């Protein structure tokens, strides 16, 4: 694999779809669909994959998770653009016992196995959510949900953090990976929610982040935010192709990032992907009484502003004369996660917006 750093430019879904390599016609049954219909179509495309054994994963990692110099690509220790605190050699550093960070690497279920009932196939060995990671950090993460941590109780050597969640909707302990890999983990979660859609009747139903294979509303908003803020990069594309060679199925949200929006995001996007490859600048985030918006394109005249809640209900719609920045009063809106959509002429752009009170 070719190592690249975090792509700093935030792209809206669909901007780099052409970089991935799905077979011709692979997603044809999903064409034109949205919401539950799209999720079902994608499930039918990627279900029934070739199942590996748990032991096989050690060997598969050498193809799916290798750095350019042939070492283990561990997203719990890697720091794109910087020297990692430690590096593992395939085979030599498998766990094993560990007493501290940097001792060995093991097999991390980013969608914890307790969420689907334990060592149950095919979920238990599905490479789209199982990664090689440091054993100590994996143990610290445990089965905590992913989240956003402002006051960490523990921090790994690469900056991953454990502590209370500050993303609206859930306040218990969570694990936050570094920004460079948040999109990777979000797309793994979207894959699990789709690959096992309808196959989750025996899964636990009292999860903090998921109910069966269904992400909870707070998790949807956060994962969509991560998905847009950390777009698909070459590492994920290479891994998607490598896992496809082993399992004979793909992660649709790497191949076609717009699918996440079309299933869980802004319903105003259902006619197609947003036309632009840049997001608006919105300040402050999270917001309380107002937001200032700067658009990434030239505007002469009016702009249409829509705010919908995460369930898809339109909360605010107005047309205003554009000024730089555009200030919108949100003081009457309750706390929660909203989707801001801005439309002018043929241009459309948008972003997630948490509001606090």
C-alpha cells in the first residue's frame, strides 16, 4: 500500500468515487435508489461473502494492512505525516501477551464482537471491520462506542483517546481515534450496518451505539460528520480491493461515498450527489444562537437555506439575500443535530451542524 497523510480538504460525498475499482456493473442494482431501498439493494450485492477463519486473519493482514515498507499498518499507532511511536513486523509481533503499549498487535473488531453476539461467523472474521492494532490500545478500547472526547481519561501514544462522549446524544465513555482515521472507521460502521441488515435478529438490542445493525441517531450524525471530514483515501481504496480479492465483496461506502448520505443523510440530496466538492464554512460549531456561513462559490442574489433534523424533518426553510458571511438566527431551535443545506442556482452544498443550549 502507498502511505499518504490525512487529506486536509473536506470533500462532499462522491467527489473521488472514480478512484475506487468496483467491477463494471457491480452497483447497477442500487442505481437510483435511496434510504431503506438503497440499503437493501446494497445488502443484496455484498451479502454471502467468502468467510475466513480467525487464524486466516493473520495472513490476510499482510495483504490488506501493509505499509509501503511491508510493516503492519496499525490505525491505533500510526500518525500520518509523523514517525509512529512503534512499528510492528508481520508474524514476529503477534499477540501474545502484553503489559504496555507497543508490545504486540492483535485482531481488533472495530465493531466489537459483543455487539453481534460473540465469536459468530461471518461477522467475527469480516475483514471490513477487523484490523491489526496494538494489543494494549485494543484492550483499552474494549467494546466502548466510538465518540468524541474533550476530557480524556487516557490517551494513546498516537493521540487516540478514551473518556466521556461530548457528541450530542450520548455522554458515556467512548473511544476516539485520531482524525486521520475517523472516516475509515465510519465507513466500517456503515458497512456493518448494511452487510448485516436484516441478519441481526439475534444480536443484542441494548447497545449504546447500535441497536442490532442499526446505528442510533447520535451515532449516525457523528459518523456522517467523520465520513465527510475524512474522505476516502488511497489506503482505503487499496484495502477495499485487497479485501475484495479475499471475500469477494466490497465496502460500498469506499467505492461510492455518496451512498452514506443517500441512506442516512440529508433527504434533499436524494436526486443525486451534491454538485460541489467543497463544504461551506460554518461558525461556531457547535452553535447556540446563530451561525455564520461562508459559501465555497460565488453568489449573486438569493440563497436558499434549509435545516433538517437527523430524522429528515425540515425545521427551517428560507430564502435570503447572500452576504459574506451569511448570518442565520437559530436561537429558537432546540439542541440536537441538524443538516444545513444551501442552494443557489445549480449549486448545492451542506454540512452537519450540532446545536447546544
